[in-house]
C-alpha cells in the first residue's frame, strides 16, 4: 500500500469527505423542506461519488 503521506490522496480524501457530508446535509434539508425530487437527486449524486470513491480506494490499495 502507498504511503499515507501522499498529498494528492489526502486532498482527494478531504474533497470527497466534504462533498459527501454537504450532499447528505442538502438532501436531508430538501427532504424535510418538501423538495423530494431535489433530495433524491442529491442523494443519487452522493451515492455515485461514494461508489466511485470506493472503486478508487480499492484500486489504490491493491497497488
């Protein structure tokens, strides 16, 4: 496994984490506010990003 001191990986981790949290919060807020279509779109986007992140992480760990 690569060193945890990889600055690009650290940057990507921070971006993905922040994006995941933001999309989750926005989806929940829209759900509570009655904007169910927007909430579902935000959640779908969040899930796609996290799925891609999982694939990236698995690929990175096998190197």
